[in-house]
């Protein structure tokens, strides 16, 4: 069954004010287009969950969409800090921002507990750290079998996850390659899943290489075909990270007026990702395009 | 041959790595150090990144720990959950690089907040993978400028454990491994049998007075205090021509 829709309709249908939202992708395949659509639709009071809030949550926070951030590393990767995140956390501008903080391992384990229908997930994490004192969803538990111990994290089950992949069929079976991050478990942990892809493909293409499937149609509610939907992050094999944009954001985001102007120009001022891409221009996209390097095909065998 | 402090820091860190090590690499100077080691004395060095890439062989300096150059040509790519479970938690990694705003006498690192957690003077990025790297690798390395602000006697917040309140304290928590070396722009510091940081080697032209002035406690010096060996021509050539030609992560001498 085709679940193909537009990002506008997927967000309008899938995301409500007050929801907990996980935009997945660890540095790779970050759902920027979905984030911008959430800003355009003026969703409010969201709990934004992401291991690395990255620029996209800085933009959502600056636009006033967030009441809470659940995270494990809030920085601009390779560049510095997230000015809007800090302004909200330190000074309550434009909204107060509650923080729920983990380590990467802790947050991923919590998502895994959500994805696995477990009351908690154990990990050898947080040991010797001050973090558990500041988060009630992290607790030390003793081993029932010997005198060892671990830390446990409560499950994270987002209302909505947006996950991206390079390609999927119209029913939502998705192939992803490169860094997989937490895409699969974020999708499995969430109630509603919006899948956005660089390319649509046939079900036959998916079935030709089932090991490459990261999420299946059973878990997907909406499929959106949104080329360049991860710019300025990247999609392995399609385009590289637009580092200029990451560096520029550090400057723009330090100034509230410049943030407003940027949102007006690049988010409110365009209707969808296609218009955003047109505005970026051909030169900039060509500069981000890698050369080809194909994996050697595998022989799955045609059995009788 | 002329060289800068940052070039010396990269080379000193590279020399901490051994040929059969598997190392959890960070962005910037740690990445340069690992690549210098791999192209000189440690060709079999296995580079693993927090993003799950194993055996990365980057064709250009990665801009983040999830850069596509770390994925293309890697030996394997693991989902995050697997990478933290099986590589890090299970103790498969020998060395890890850590960064942070503060490191204290016992090698504990703060990358979370300056000041009070609930009302911070400065909100820093937080742990990311750092806490569990500090818990589970055999040897942690840190490359950081030497300043009193960065080297307090006690950190404001323990993000990542060093020797906690001493080697015994770390052991009681069930942790092995621990901080191996802190490479600054003045010195190479190590940790004594109590788990306390001391100066093992001074960089050429650096003085004890400078180190004392830039450290937040009465740091001790090794009886057999060494001078950090200068970078070799080949190491400098690798940094300047191959690894960091645009001086993104190092200042370079003419």
C-alpha cells in the first residue's frame, strides 16, 4: 500500500503541539526538511529528543517550537556550540527549555528499551559521573546474580520519529547505507513514523538486497520523497555536508535578529524543500556531490 | 626544523599510540595524531569512531565524527547501539581520546557545565560518548591547552571519570583502565600510583614556572623529568602536506 505523501501533510497529520519528537540520524541523514516544516506549521511545546540536537534543533528552539530538549551532546559538530540551545537553557529566550540529559550510550539504550518493550535497559554507563544525580530516569541497579551492578535507563518512546534513508518503496521499506546511527531503534520506539527519502525505488529493488533494509513498511506511517532533505547535513553517496552552512549558523544564531531574518528567508519564505533547494542553487549542490564509488554486488542466489 | 606548539602536541599524541592498538578517535588533533601514527610507526592501528565506523581510512580530514569519509572504505559500520555495546562496553578498544573544558588533579573531565548544573555560568555540550569512553577503554588521552582555568584542582562536574578520587576509587567502581597522558602546549602529564597528575616531560623551551602558573594545584614534576622529543621531519610533512594542509586544526611553522 502506498503511503506516499508530502512533507506538509505528513507533519500536519503526524505532529501535534505538545508531542515528543525524535528527528533521527547521527550526523548523517538528519531530517532538516522535516524540521523546517515543523517550524513552518508553528508547532509548539514539543519535547525534542535527539542524541545530538545539531543545527536542526537549534533552529526549532530559536523558532519557539520547544519546551524540552532530551539529548546527550548539544554542540555544532566540528564547529562549536549551539547558540539558540544555550540561550534558551541559560536565559529562557525565546522560551524556557527543560533539559533531560544523557550520555550517547544512555540515550541510545533508553530508545532501545522503548523499541524492545522493556521497562528499562541496563548498561555499564554513567559510572563515576555526576549525571545520574540530575536525571531521575537514570538509576543504579544491583545484579540479581552476583555483586556486580549496572545503570538502568527508563524507556524513551517518542510520539513521532522522523527517519531518513537513501531510498524506499512507496509502502515504506527503506534501504540505508553509510552511518546508521539510531535510525532503526528511533523508528521502532516511536508511535508514528515519518520516513523521508532521497529516492523512491521499486519493491523489487528492496527485495534484491534485504540486508540493506533498515526499517520495514509495518513501522512506517508516511513516506515522503524529499531529495536533499538532509541538507546541510549529508546523505552518503548523494551529497556531502555543507560545512559553510554549519560555520555560518554559528554566527547567525548568536544574534536573535539575524536568526529571525534567517528563518524568514530559508524557512517561512519557502513553501517546501523543493523551493529551498532551488534557492540554494545548482553551484552549491554540485560542490557537495561526491564521485561515484559502488559496492560490489552480492549474489543472493535465485533458488528453485 | 621549525615547528609550532600545536604540531608538537599532535606528534606527542601520535607517539602514545602503538601498532596493535584499536583507538576511538575524535575530531581535530586526535584525528591528526592517529593518522600520523598510522602513517609512521603504527600502520596496523585500527581507527574506530563514535558514529560506528570501524577501520576508517579517511581520504581527507573528517569535519565531524560522522563524516562520510569515515564511512567510505571502512571495514565495517555498526549501528550506534551495537558500537557502544560490543566495541566500547565490552572492552574491545585500547585507547580513546577525550576533550573537555576542565580536567582535574585525578584526571576527571568536565564537558557539561561551568558552575552549578541547574543554573550554569556556561552550558557546555555534555558527554556525548565521552563518559563511557572514559569508563571502558584501556588508556585515555587528552590534548588540551594548559591553563589554570582548564586545570582546576577539582572539576565543577564530573562528566567522564578519571581516577575519581584516586586509583582505588576508580577500582572500587569496577573500572579498569584510566587516564594515560594529558598532552598540553607546555608538557606531557601522566598519573602517579595515587592517580594524581604530574609532569612527566616538559616541551622544549617550556619552564616549570609556566606550568605551575597555569595549573590550579601544586602539580609535581617527575624526578627524571624529560624533555618532549621534537617532531621529526616526516611527521611534520605528513601534517602540513597530507593531513591538515588548510591549517584547520594546527598552526603550522613556515
